[in-house]
C-alpha cells in the first residue's frame, strides 16, 4: 500500500512524475529488498521499472476480465426473486 511519506522520492528519481504509475513504482522500490517481481500489462510502467532496476515482467494475461458489472439473466420470476434475495 502506498504511503504519502514516499512522495519525497518523486524528487529523488527524475524519471518519475506525480502520477499513479510513479506511486506504484515508488511502492515497489520501498519493497525491493523483498525480491519482488513486478508484473504489469502497462508498457509505460514496464519501461520506468526497468530503468530503475526493478525486476519486471510484461503480461497481457488477466485473471479476470472485470468490466465493472455482472450480467445475470433471469428467465423466470423465481430466479428473479432468488437473485434479489
């Protein structure tokens, strides 16, 4: 989890700008001693992480394709009642 006290590292690493990607990378840098492998599908994060010496892998595989909603089709009144109960 990101700690606001780490904002000072934005100045330490000129490649980092004040954005979400940089905060992710700062969090990884704070835990680098834990021998983490950063897996990302974001090519920008990948390039920045590699530049800062973070072990990183690129992956387009997603555990789930979360869309923000779930579609559930109820074909009977009983299924509809069960869905809302």
